[in-house]
C-alpha cells in the first residue's frame, strides 16, 4: 500500500511531458523521498512505453534503497504508437501478457518486485479466471505484493474480486469529478477496506472556465483564506476528508507545488466547509 498519502504520478516525467534527463530524474526522486513522497505511480504505456525504463535508470543512480520507496505500475492498454505494432488501441489481459508485462516493468524499473500492480482499464473481454491465475503466480513468486485495478466500476471490481482479492482501485476523483461518490465506487472501497487512489485530483478547476469552476473558485477563495493555504491545498484536503481515505496521485513536476500539496495532509476541513465546496460544484444545495 502507499508509503505516502500524496502519491507522485510519473506520467509526465518523460516523453509525454517534461522529458527529464537522467540527472533531473535523480534529483526529482531524491527530492520527493526527502519530503515524504515515497510512492511513485507508473504505467507501462507512459512515454510510449519508455518512461519506466528512464525512471529505473535514475532510481539506480539515486542510490536510494529499494525499501524506502513504493512502486506502482499498471498494464493492459495497448497503444498505437512507435513502440508497438498495434493497428488499434485495445486491451490485453491474457495470462501470458500480464505476466510478461509485469516482468518487463520489473526490468525497466530495476527492481525485483512491484509494491502495487494494477489493471489499467477494464476490458469487455476480460477473463476473470485467467487474470486470477496470472496474479496468483505473480504474487506467489514475489513479483507483486498488492494487486488492484484502475478505472473499474464496482461491478467490474466484483467480477475480478470473485476470483482473486482486489485491494486497490485507482479512479478519477476530484471536486469537479465526483461520480465515485454516487456510483458506489467509494462505498465499495470503504465497505471492503480497499485502498482508493485518485488521478487528476485537482479536476478541471484551473483548466477550464465554466459555470462550475467559477462557482468553485468563488468558494475556494474564501475557504483558502480561512485556512491560510493555497486553493490547490484545499482541493486536496477536500479529497482527503472522505472516510475511504483516498490517496491523491499528483502529476505536477514542480517542487514547490509538491511541497504545497503535502500541506493538505495536515488540513482538517470543517464539515460545513466541505459541503460548501460540494454545493459549489453541483450548483445547488444538497438534496
């Protein structure tokens, strides 16, 4: 499970974003660990299947002990790109492919095990028995420690969990995208003691000017002044207040923003402030 409440998303470290050099990645890894952000979120597809290996090289050079960090990775999505000869974007969850993908991630990340391994997105052609066989073999061999899914609905989680325990679901969740509170996802994770992780935790508040984002910003200004923190900290603390104990995955590579995000773990939003923000998001008072 995550070593840190705020997880560092590595999707934009390489080809799909900042294109960090090895030296810059070493510096980022060391900075994150020194400041308590010791869980790094990957997926095989990031950087057109190149970012894991770049991180792995930097991790070795960082001289940080393996037990000081948590590594998360995912597989399943097959992209159309330069790295693979795919005709169409699709998903592959055959037993052979899952095992092969994990072994490649271990090689890329220069490690003997993944702390957490996730199925990246649900496929309509998933075979639960075949997935369970692959995960069981990987766990017995010590190549993965925790198994979970990403972007799965409650019924899709149940489909897999009927054959093998599922301990994590990484979903999209934020003040502007909170359907997981209505569709049963967070209820299920709370009930089953599963670990929720969430990507895009700041939502679209700062990306798009919509009636929803304008309402939220108006309330955010007041609430952030009350707690004497920036607005992004309030958005993260809103997530952290949920009883399911959601771990946000932040995608920023800005060191100041990472330090700022960590402040959210010490903010306890008052009950009515939490509902004020939700009301601003939905545009009407609670039913």
